[in-house]
């Protein structure tokens, strides 16, 4: 691709270079993204934004990779719980944990937030951060989405990979801002998206520093430290990045405040929502979904100037291996 | 300086380029720093570290700028409290706040952590993050250190500015990791140190997202969110950067765990402590100081291979305007 671009640039001066978003159809969505990027990168335009302020934030589940039938991290937690229980059955010390290990998702769902936190505390804490990340990486190397029989890591969205890459080529810094666990995302952000671990923002449990057998170690502890979802997303971005992004992409109402805060700033701003409309290639869901519920984004987003990406219509391909 | 470097490079190929640390005397300290940097940047050496892992962390107060007779942020809080009380005397709703506004530091000190938090809640919360940062910037533009009659912003350490710059030129990313307030540091990190706001880690109060007169806003709230000091420093670094640094610099026992964690990692590591030995040009203090207390670092640091920088002996200049 790059060679072609160079050849075109040399041989056909004045003609357009290679398409930066080849997996996007030639619809309004693609045109709007490119027009925005042009507007903030043209030094002669009064909409120009200095590279240091070209901050773009992306939700992860349902925005960069698939989140159906259930969050990838939930599959990880359940597999991990089963493996822990095989070694030591006493790990399943409550009805919720027993139900989770048996795959009885109804009971788990009925247990609400309390049950979920119990599963997280059991499967995500009590070990060094680095060990947890290695464990997640090992699991991801083979784990598959049962609904599509594809590896989770292969279920990233090709058009979004191109968008990330295009923005970075145009001087943006790209961050993940996810309701999911920060250390879980750090296990794959670099490999999957070319996003370094220091540009991952997510929810987290507490952690503490202690000497373990004489070795200074940071350990994951039970209990929530920060929930990076809904109104927590602008708070997380403000705390971590220290400035308001000019570009935000999400797919659910968990991203609403992030897009709201991003697009309310002065100067050019871009809000993007991935609308899951493609039951054939991916999944179709929005208002009534168990994950990625999208109501306000559809009702209020267009009035706020946000781009609603219609996956079936706007994406020529969904997966990298297509 | 740069022109000289270019001239030397062109005219005298093969000869050493300009000294990267001109304000450091030619002592062991300087030689050790340069040897370390050479060892991790030489691609042929088995001590080579890839640029993505060249993470360097710096404490702020007493490591990058002066912290005597009292932390700069404490001067800011007191000035701000006085200004608030002039507009509305009812702000001084407790004995600690009254004492602070009168400059009665004995009573403030006697009130302990509780009193300090009351002053922080009063002077640092209840307003948008962006407004607070602007206020701090305005104050810093003129505020002076009473002990030296110099602007606080002019009391950054020239040798440390050179060290930051040298490390960045050698592919390091440089972070501030301070017990001080993150938003206060963000008011000057870029201007003073060339460190962007997203590379500042510090203590913080809670914050929340809310609509203020229809405008989406992140507001600073009363109550501590995170204390980035002592054992909190490795925790803050792990959460924010997501990897262990290979270089850490501090000056007090509040930095001990950060240096301990940094230098315990595999491969080449560097721990540096600025020892304030220069009563003439700056201040001389360590074991018994009200700020920047340094005991463990002096007792255990050398045994852990850390470099103890003797300010009087190792630094040719202290201030940028010298």
C-alpha cells in the first residue's frame, strides 16, 4: 500500500493518494470523517488543531471489537474461574460463583452488581499486575467466540483499525477509554490496535505495592478503584490525559457522556457511534441489548451532530480476514 | 549550544558532540548517568532497551524544582485562601482555615492531615478542572519564593532540565510522578519541563462530570481520590503508564518505593536521589527537614546501587538564570 502511495505521489502529482479507509464504503460516513481530519490538519484553515491537541478516544467493546454474545472479559473471567475451581473447588465459596462456574448465566445476571464484583474479586485479584496481564495474554492466544467460532482477537473491526491508523498518520494520539478492566485491555491493546499500554484508560480494582519474598511488587486487590463508564469516562479522560479530546467514538449509551463532553468543546469536534446493524456479518442490536445498549445515542446523537455509522451500509468489510 | 553542536559535528567528525549535561560538573555522577544512557541505547549491547520501554519517572518537589521553605502548592493554597476570604470572609469557617489565612503555620501544622485536607477542599475543589488549572497558571506567573525573592517557576533545577532533555533526545519518555496535586502540576509541566500534561502523575481529589448551565463539565470535588506518595507512587505508575520504568529520580523518602520498584526490575536500571547539600545556592536539608525528609534513601540507597547526587559538588549551576 505504501509503495503504491509513493509511486502515485511521484508519478501522478496532484492526484489523490491511496484511500486511507479502504474498508469503508464510499458513503457519507467516510466523507465526513475525511473532511473532519482534513479540516484539523490543514495549517491554512482556521479550524487547524495543533498535533498535541489532536486527541482521539475510542471505546473498546462493540466499538473496536465484538462484544456479543457477552463481553470478552466475561468469557475470560468464567474460564478462569473454572480453571481455578478445577485446582481448588473451595474457590466456589458462594452460590453466584458456583453458578458462574457451571455457566448458569441466569443466576449470575440475577445476582446483579454484587455478584459480578464477587466474580471479579475472585478471578482478577490477589496476584501481581504483570502476572495477570500475562495470564490474559495466554488465554487470548486461543480463546474463541462461541457464536462465530473465531478467535476473539480476530474479531476486531477492520474499518476501525484503518480509522485508528489514519488518525495516527495524521498526527492524532489514539486512546482506548473502556468500561472494561484496564489490565485486561493492556494484554492486547498493542498487538490488536497498535495502542501502547500507557494510552489505555479503563475500569480498575484497587492495587497496592508490597514486598513479596523480598521483591517489590504491585498487586491487584479486591474492591473497585474506578469505574470508567458513563459519567466516569470524561472523569477518566480528564484525570489521565489532562485535556478534552477532539474526536470520540463509541457504540453504546455508556459512551454518551464521553461523546457529549468531547463534542461540546470549542472548535472542530467529531462524535462517532458504531451502530450494530449487520446481523449477517456481525450482530444486530441496539435499544434492547444485554450489552451495548444504545438508546440516547440514537435519539439525541444526530441532533448533536454525531455520525451514526451504519455497519451494514457503511462498512465494506467487517473483519481483518475478510 | 545547538549551533555549536552542529558545527562540531560537521567540522570535526568523529569527535564527541556537545556535552549533553553542561551544568553538571565532571564528577562520577555525570559519568554514571551517561554510561547508563549509553548502555541502554547502544543497539549492539546486550543491555539495549527498546525506546518504548525507556520510561523515566521524576518526582517534582525537591527533584525538579525547589520545595523550601514550603511546597509551592502550599503557598498557592494559602494565597488562594486569603483571596477567597477577602471576597467572602465566611469561607474561613474553621480555626484551621482562619489560622491558614493569617499565615499561622504552627496551628496549621498542628492540625495534621485533617487540617490540610480542609484547606485543600476549600481551595482546590468546587470548580471545573480547566478553571483551576488556569487559576494556578495565573498565580504562577508572578508568585515568588519569599526565601530567595525569585519566581517559583524560575527555581527549577537547570541540571535536571538538561537531564530530562538528554533522556528525551535518547528516546526516553519522561513522566512526573509527584505527591503534589496533578492539576496544579499540569499548570506548568509543559512550560517548565517540556512534559505534556498526559505525562503528569500526581495526587488528586475526586472529580465528577455534570452539566453546568447546559455545558458538560468535569468538576473538582471534595475528598481524596488518590495519594501518589510513598507506596502510592509505584501504584500510580502501574495504573497510569502500565509498565515499570527503567529510570527513576527523587529526593525524599516519599520516593523510596518508586526507586525500589524501578531498580528491582530486570536489565539495566537507574535510581537517582538529589541530595540537597547546597545551603549557599539553594537549601541544605535531609534527615530532619519539614519537607523532603531523606533518611532511608541515604542509608539504603547506595547499597541498592542508587546514585546520590551531591548538589554542591555535582552541579556546576543550580538555576537556569545563573
